[in-house]
C-alpha cells in the first residue's frame, strides 16, 4: 500500500499543473481503466487460484477479494493512472510522434516476437498468456488503428520501465526478506532482471497498451463531439 501511495501521488499532485493539465484528461483515464481493470482482475483471480503466483500476508493489509489483496486490485487503477500521466506529460513536450519512421516496422517485429515467445514457452502459462495477449492486441493495433500514437506509447513504456523496475523490484523482494508477490517458477520464463521476472515487462506493456488505447479512443470521441455541427 505504501508503494501504491508513493506511485499515485505524482499524477495527483502534478496533474493539476496548468501545463500539461492532466486533470482535464482524468475522467477519460478512469473510464478507460474500468474494462481493463476488470479483465486484469479476472485474469489475476484465475492465476492465483491456479498457483501461478501468490501474495504475502506479511506485506499486505489483509482485506481480500476472491483471493486478491486489496492492494492488488488497486494496482490496476493506480499504476495505469501514473503511466498515463507520464504518457500525457511526454506528449505535451513532444509535438511530433517519436519513432514515426520506424514505428510500423517496429510494431510488426514486436508482434512477431510476442507471438513467437507465446508458442515457444507454451508450457509456461504466465509467459505464454502474456505474450499472446500482447501480440494479438498489437496485431489489432496494426490492422485496425491508424498510425499516430503507437510511437508515443513505446516511448512512454520505455520511460516507465525506470519506475517499474524500482516498484516491481521491491514487490519481488529486492528490499524485503521475502517477496510481496511470489511466482511459481514452473510458470514463468525463468530469466529475471534483478528480482523482476522478464515476463513482467510484457505484462506491463500489455497493461499500458490496453489502457492508453482505450484512453485515446475516448479522447478522440470527445474531440469529435466537440467539433461536430449542431443538428
């Protein structure tokens, strides 16, 4: 809970600065987050029941929702809020989309990489599920969503990897006697960056991509309504 408070305080404090005025986008952020959070919580419940991962009782407050600590449920709200704040802030200082020339090629390669990992590590349920979901969502992006902000998502993701490593490192035991989140070694890729399983990087990418995709769709719908002629 302390980590979540620390993470969520930045968009809450700095989101009201006149520029980039993130507070104006917060309704869309939370609205976009609802279906994504519901999906991730259902996924989380399923994996917890299958023993793919578990949560420490020592480092959580106690209240649980179908086996999930309260903090785990709040994670899917606060982390996307903070990541979208980073995305929004980067957009306010970058007038042009980064990686515009290579974005489509990079997206195709990344999609192929995710799908390859999903097939290769089929027997590791966390690895394969995360890889397939990331690959198919990215494939949908390439086929049905015009280019315009994928490069911005990639940049935001790279920037969020810094706080991600700090927060997730603590959750996986870098500063505690035992991890807050415990992984079944039979269900993950096996490689770690410090204490963080590499699978979590794909999980974080999927969470960011899903939230920002819905957020951008809502922002576009809002903009279209504002410029549409009065009937």
